[in-house]
C-alpha cells in the first residue's frame, strides 16, 4: 500500500502526523511531508484512519 499527500490542498491541520507519525511529517509551514510513501504493514490501519480524518482531503491511498 502507498499513500500520497497533495501539498497544494493540505491546510496544515496536522491530524495525519498525530494519527500516523511514522508515515507523515510536516514542514516548517505545517504542510504535509511524506516520510515514506510505501506504508509498512503494521502502519496501514493508522494511515487509513489518517486519510479518512484529514480535514482537507489532501491524502489518498494509492494502489500498488
Ligand atoms: S491531516 Fe491533511 S490537512 Fe492536516 S497536515 Fe495532514 S494532509 Fe495536511
């Protein structure tokens, strides 16, 4: 499983980092940065939660 983050849409709420900090990070402006686009098996559930909870819809799951 992979995840993508659209930095043009991200509003810097930080929900993704709080939900799955192993996969997501934020730059100095609070905009999402993907630590790894390939999600480890043990992080899949929290990454799916982060995608669902992102208030701007900037995150999406990408098929392998
Ligand atoms: S949860 Fe969404 S809006 Fe918030 S930092 Fe992450 S990608 Fe950006």
